[in-house]
C-alpha cells in the first residue's frame, strides 16, 4: 500500500520522524514523505496558487529520503497525488502534530487539512496529534512531548486500516493524551470556548501590533467528545467527513421562494 506521510510542523519535526520510523516497520507499506520545509501550523486548507512551489530532496538519518516544499500541507498532498513520488497514495497520514487538534480547532489545523485532502482525492486519511507533557487541553504549544505511544497506535491503525470500519469520504482524527493512554475511544468532536481578546503590543511609525488569539481557551465539558476522552487519558478517534451541507437547513430553505429574490422588490404604493 502506497502511504504518504506529511504534517504541518515541518519535515524536521520530531513528531513526523517518530511516526515515519514507526511506519517503516509496518510490512507491505511503500512510504513516501512530503512535508513543509518549515512550520505551517494553523494554515488549514490554504494552497499556493500565485507562485511555483519549491521542492528539495531531504535525506533522513537512516538514509531514506523525503521531500520538503515551501508550500502548505495541502500542497504536499497535491504534489504526491500529481506524481511527485510515483503512483497516487492509497492512504494519507498526517502528523504527529505537536499539540492536540480537538473540537472546533480542527478547522484551523494544517494537520487535519492534509488528511482531509485525502478525502477530496477519494483516499482515506488519518490525522494524528499528541498532547504535550503539560497536559494542556488547548492549542497553545507545550514544550515537551513523548510521541512513542501515538506513533505506535498510528502504525497499528495503518496496519489494520483495511479492517477498520471507515465509510467512503471519511478521515480519522486521532488525539493522544500525554503520559500513556488507558485505552482508545471513538467519539464526536467537542465544542471549544474561545476567549480571544484584542491586545495592543506596540506602536511604531503609525503601525500598531496586536495579539488576538490564544487567551486561555477552554471547552464545553460534554460526554462522548474528543475533549472528554483525552481528559480521561484515552486516545480520541473521531471520524470526520467533508460534507458541510446542513440537512435541516436545506429542507427549510427548500420551502422558501428563492425565485422571488430574482424579481425586483415590490414598491410600496402610497
């Protein structure tokens, strides 16, 4: 099976290389690595369209090679799909991210976006993220990580991917707790509570600098969510899909006369 490994923390990131080594031990895997040449965290599904992409071959310490690009995580997947490493990958694995990707945060995540691009291409994707040793429950980057359990779990997941119940058009978002997992649980996305504030940092030559993100975010304490699983010391595995259509909204909007909006508004007769 042709597997593409990518991430958003950069090709030299400890998390990616821990997972790379674990995947190399899985029999039957033809592993290719394409990743950003530097950190591209929180780039979500952004792509590079206004300039050519630079690609450089990188040799890892075990003698194997990968490719580093100045593009985004989604660009990395597209490069693979369009032939940079031969045949189109049959599975996209993204991570291991330095920090969790839980709840609403996934919409900003370059890690999840890369796996989601697999869904767009019609191949399954797995996004893997690791909580830091500080056991934070938000996206602020911790300083110390142990990727061993996450790498081992992700490698087993790849090894068993054909037997894992995974509907077409679905990716798996995996979040591993710090300190070793007591188990793994399928769960839904939780809901983040953002407490962002507008804070002016400096002003020079008429230009002001502000900080607006990351002021003590929290989450709704609800059962059966990815937040609850990680807080309980469990690996959270959340199936995600790309269909953003609101079924309820479509049904309600279907009963509204949209055609009348094409016609000029009726003028009021005095």
